[in-house]
């Protein structure tokens, strides 16, 4: 009799813990992938579509409503859950669909093929400064699956391929970055992806 009551209390305890564990769900990343593809109008890997699936290591809290997708802006779609306050960037493949919505990093047709992170082909023509001291530049870092960008101020001028100093404001320490195209620099070390 004692064993039966112990067994029944153990089953009751497990039954009450099960719903509590079921409530701790994470956002369905496949759903985010499909929302981004539907919003930009291209599937993964296609021009204008997502460059790669959302990183499966992400554990985003489950959004109570459908997450919103904005963009493409600067080569990425922004997925947001307004109710919980999380947001992620999903990099897009350069192409016709993405270019119709806004600027895509590295889309300068004269600079040759570039994704904003690879070195641009520099012609043998005379090099002219595309960034001047005091110009606002976008500092990029990342790889094929993610990218991070930050607006900075150039401390010196240079042509495409030159390494210059940039900083966030006058008091912050300088960061060395390579000029990719007009108004865009990248951190050295993030070379071939």
C-alpha cells in the first residue's frame, strides 16, 4: 500500500512538471527561414534570397505573434519580435531581387564581384581616394553566415584596398580597416569566405 501511494505521488509530480517544461519552447527557426524567403521573394541561395539558414544554435524565445521581417536593407533582412524585443539580421545573396529594395554592400559594379567582405579587384588605372578624412564609413565584419556593421568616421583618406584608421568618435581608440568601396571598410582578418 505504501509503495502504491509513493508510485501515485511520483506519477502526479511528473505530470505537473511536464507542462512546465513544455512551456519553455524556442522560436521555430525553419519558420523564420520561410518568412524571410517569402518576404524577399527568393529562396535560400538564390539572388536576393537568404545566403544561409538561420544559425541553428540560436535559442530565441518563442514569439507570441508572427515575427515581422523588414528589408532587405544593406544586404540583410531584419527579423523582429516586437512583443519580446529580440531581433536578428539574415544576410542576403546579392542579386536583382535584393537590389530592387535598397542598397546592398559591395554592389558597386565598377569594383568587380565583391560581397562587402572580399577584396575588391583593383584596376591598374590611377588610384583615387574614395574615402577622405572625416568621411562617415560603414565598418563591416563577418562571414558568409553573419555580418556586423557599425558607422565610423575615417581618420585618414585612401583608395580601394588601402588600410586606414577609423573611429567611432573623437575620444574612442582607432581601429584599422581596409577600404572595400566608397563609404565602406572592413576589418582585416575576415578575408575569404
